[in-house]
C-alpha cells in the first residue's frame, strides 16, 4: 500500500518526516507498540474502519482529515503492516486491518458503554443503535417501531441496514450490528439469541378478483397453472417453498423471480401475477383491500419463523438495550396478518 498520508481522499500525499518506506518491515517492540496504540489512535482507526473514508471519519470525530491520516500512518508504521487498501473512491480494510478492527471493537466498546451510561446519568440519553433487518420488516412495522422509539429517545442515533436474512445473522455474530429482525430456522444458529419469535403463514398475495382467490384449500400445485412470482434463493422463504414446488411440478413453468419483497407486492398489484410470500411487507395493501392473502394448505408446509434476534456473546450498551426492550414490547403487541 502507498504511504498512509495518501489515504486522505482527494488530497495530495503529505511527506513523512523520515523516509518513504513506511510502514516499516517489522513491528516495534511491545513496549513501544503500547505507547503508539493509545486510546485516540484506536478511536481514529475504528472511525475510519466503520466509515471507510478519512473525510467521513474526520467529520464524525470533529477533527481534521490530516490528523486522522497521521494517526493511521503511525499505527501502520508501528505494526509494519498496511491497515487499509484503496478501492476507487473509498477505502477497504486490508487483512491486517480486518484483524485489528475485530479486536479493537472489543477494547473500545466498554468505553462507549461507559460514555453512554454517563450521558444517561446526565439525562442526555445519547448513543447509537445499529439495526439489521430483512426487507419485509423494513416495509411493514419497523418504521413505526423506530418512529415511536425515536420520539421517546430523540438523541439516540439509529443506523438501519436492509439485508438478506443470512446477512442479518452473520452481522450480528460479527458484532457489526446490535439488533436484528430476520426469519430463522426452527433452531437458531450458534451465537444467536432469539428474543421474541412470531410464526406467520406462507401463502399467496393477489388481487381480490384473481382466479386463485376462489380456490378452496389452495396449494402450490393450484398456483402453478397461473403466472406466479416467487422470491429468489437469497430470500429465506424460497428455501421453505422450494421442496414443495419441486414435488408439485414436472417441469418448472415460466415465472418471475425477484430478490425484493416490494417487487413481489407490486407484481401482485399488477393483477397478472400471484406472489408466494408471507403477508409481512404487504399489511397496508391487505388492510385496504387492494390485495388479498390466501394461506397455502400444502400438508407439511411449515410456517415462516420471524424473530427479533441479538448476539448471545455479550451485553448490549444503553442505547441498543433500550431499543431492544422497546422492540420486544412492540412486537409482542402488534397484529400480523397470517400470524399463528
């Protein structure tokens, strides 16, 4: 990697006080490393690792870009390893940077927790909540949940990532998010704690006058004789319905596959397609009567298990803990179409 001062995006590289061979070929002694890796350096490094941008990190920290770049350069020089790589207009953690970031989060998290608790003591109630959610939840009740929580805790910053179900769980395990909303299997994956589970029916979303709306005891086999829209494999419901689709058809008929729940809803709204999905993500259309939801009656077809999940590895800081408790209460009281 080029010298660390060149990390300041868009600006010329500043000359080091010594030579141009940094980072050095070998690390400093443990005693000297301890002096270099003082708390500000870790805070600066974590900010750049999270933002993947010197400029964005400097704005977050309210310091100059050159100060951030200088701290990163000192860390790289002390380690004898590059921590970031350049990717077009943004940075990327190097293998050494990924290892360091994984460990520095464990060091700085207790300090962030302490600051959040001190702010709470002062009555400020500040902090950050990192939320990962599947799309259908983001399209349905999560906005109301966040709005209600935000009105009670206006100084808490919330970061929401909309992801496939598997990515929600992997980010929780990696410590990259605090709270997740996802569909899960019967047994949760290792290191995932299920705070609250709601089982919902799998069915077909369609306009009220669609021919399938009048079919008694609707099955997947009934659906295959009509234009059908289904989720792509990266959406969790596909793995649930795939065996039933395979058993019901000799040859797969033409169908629309989409990696978006919203697209499945809109395809159902078109009137041409019936979309296989849960009702989560289409509550508004079902409530207004513009779409109808019929559950599938295939023997053995399981419900889709939706859950509020957290990592089982440690305690939540003040802001995530407050959101977590609020989300548990909110989810236990809302009505979900198709819920068991």
